[in-house]
C-alpha cells in the first residue's frame, strides 16, 4: 500500500511539473513598442517581430530618419497586413533631424514598395494613429498594465521627448533596446567637418541621445561594437535563398538584395544593425554585455559620439558580443515560419 501511495504521489508531482511549469515559461511575453526609421533592415526587423512568439507588438512608430516618412509608413502597414497584425496601431513621428541622413538612403522604402509582393497588398490605413508619435507613446504607457519594452532601431527622439514631457511615465518603461552609438570602435558618419566618431542614429539627434542616457532607464545599447560582427554576407544570402519556398524568406531575400551594391565596399558594408537588435528580444542569452557610464557629445567635430564617462552615473548596458552562428540560425528559422 505504501509503495502504491508513493507511486501515485510521484505521478501527481510529475503531472504538476509537466502541466504547469513549462506552460508558465511559454506564456512569458514582452509587450513591445517598435520605433524604427524605415530602412531595409528596419522593415526586415518588423517582419521578424511579427514572427517572434514571445513578443506582443503593442504599437509601431515610424521616424523620418533613414526614410521618407510616407513611403516607410506604407511599407509598415503592408507588412502588418501581410502577417495578419491588423490590430497594431502605427504612428508617424514629427521629429526632425539635427543632421539628416543622405537623401539616396532615405529613398529605399519606395524601392521596396515596388516589389510584386508589396504592390499586390493593400495596407490598412485604419491602423494609423492621429496622435504625434511622442503622444502615441505616452498613451500606450498610460494604458499599459505592465512595463513596456522599447525596441528602437532609428534615432531615440520620440521616447526622449515623451519622457521629457511626461517624466511620471518613466516607471512604465521597461527594457530599452536601442541600435545606436559606437563606443570603442570608429563611427560610420562620413560628413563634412565630422571626425568620424559617431554612429548615424545618435548623430541624427545627438541631444535626444544625450538626454536618454540621463533618464536612468534599463538601456541595452546595440552599438557598432557588436553589429560590426554581423555583415549581410553572400553566404547568409545563399542560405536564405535555399529556403525561398517560404514566403517570408523569399520577401526577405528581395529586401536584402537591394543592399548588395554595398557588399563588398572599401568604405561601407551593410551590416545587420537593426536585425541584430531585434533578435535580442528573442535570444538575449546569446549576447554578452558590459555595464558602463556613457555620455553623448553634442558639438562638432564629434557630434553624436558615444563616450565612456566614468562618474556621471548614466549607466548603460553596452552589448559587446553575440554568438554569430546562433544569431544567423535564429533569423533563418523565423523566416521559415
């Protein structure tokens, strides 16, 4: 009888473990506001977000930095419609550049919208918010029942303005994953009178970046320090082409193909800046980081440079490395869905 009781007790414990513990782990989701600036890798990031099981997309903001606003908004609406996320609102940012991106870069979403799969789908304009982006963010924070995660793959102007205007909302902001800066590596800005130390998203609005670092947020900085390790290589594109029978892989192949004129280049290579930042939401365990005090320069010739500033108490997590094989594999897997 005692043996039977012990057996039944073991079955109950096993059933409880199987039924409840994995279910709890599986249902942990991040509620995400995605703020992007419309480049090829931004739109690919949106595509990936729609396939991530642990992400609840709460809203999308489009910033006119590496894009022309209307074209990138149309692209965003089309991708949301294509992936069935017709309940996600999209806000257009009124932020303006201190240092604009080159015009030829900003035209890229218009090219993408001319692809057959993009031409044959109509985005839902009912998803467009009438609020300015910083007010849209404020409304999302006020109505949230828990902290919201921010993924920012363009300049950080919108969140900085929201919290500058409504500082009481800071407690509703969780993790902030920002693709920006170049800490211990050279920048990618090559313009008149600049010394080349800045990264473009920080350079676009240096004051906003400087203010964001001062707000005491949980910032994960995906800087050039780590994105320099993940180029859009021909080997990766071949692997993606090999799974072109999957609609998302086929579309992503077309998107990335538009970057090929920068690969190889003596001065410029197209990296997975924003795509890498997006995958941090899904596979954070494959990254390593360092906690450091940072500041942002706001004057030439180093405008937008992110620098170490020991003693200023502006703590930021600088993401330093990623398991490249795991990263590329994760991206390919998401695009097979």
